[in-house]
C-alpha cells in the first residue's frame, strides 16, 4: 500500500497526466501490472523502469522511499536537478 502511494506521488510530480502511455498507472489494478513496475510477493516495488518522454520536473525524491527497490531505470525523460543523496539508503539497489 505504501509503495502505491509513492508511485502516485511520482506520477503526480512527474507530469503523469501528460504521459502518452499511462500503462495502468493510477488504476485500481495491482502494482505489478502498472507499466514499468515489478513487485515482490509482498507487493513492494522491486524494479522501476520509466521510459516516459513526458516525465518531467525535478528528480523524483520520492523514489528513495521504495526501500525494496533493486533496479531503477529512467530513460527518455525530461527530469532535471541533482540525484538525491538519500539514494544511497536504498541498500538493495544494484
């Protein structure tokens, strides 16, 4: 549940309303069917793959709260600013 709220925040702050392919984001469907999201058996986000040209704004600090994250890929985006130092707290990130 907590991870879904984080992803909603990513969507809202990342210009999600303008994404061409929303891929189940902000639906009541399970997170594992949201485009670019993989989860573990407990429903926690483990992989996040964002290939969204309309993804824009400052680097999404909310991602550092996805504590089970092992893989993060962000390509074709318009994000700007520094990567947050807190990214180092994601001890499972490879």
